[in-house]
């Protein structure tokens, strides 16, 4: 995930979203929820290469946690006993 221009330090979510396979709205939402971004002004966020790597890791961890079914469910106190 390297910038198109080697001199580019910050990139917009619109530039990065297609590379990550998501819409710009999804990416902006992930940035807002996770806090992983660089705020340049009140209404403008940008992403540094480090931000992108951290954000990808955050999304993956979040999705893995949502799919974690390894914990045993608590027994139903009103259920049948075998």
C-alpha cells in the first residue's frame, strides 16, 4: 500500500478506499469509529501509510472478534436437563 506518487505523504479516503476494497463512506466511518486518521482541519481527514496499516489491522481484528464463537454458551437454566 504505497502512495501513487512517492512524494505524497497524506492521501484522501477517496484515494485509499478502492485499494482496500471498500467504499469511501465505509472507510470514513471506520476512520471515525477507530480514531485512526490524521485530522488536518475540522472537516478534513487524511491517511498516512501508517494510518492505513493500522486501520487494516483494526478492521481485521474487529471482524475476527465479531465471528468468534469459541466461547461456550451459558446453559439455559430453564432448559431440559438430559
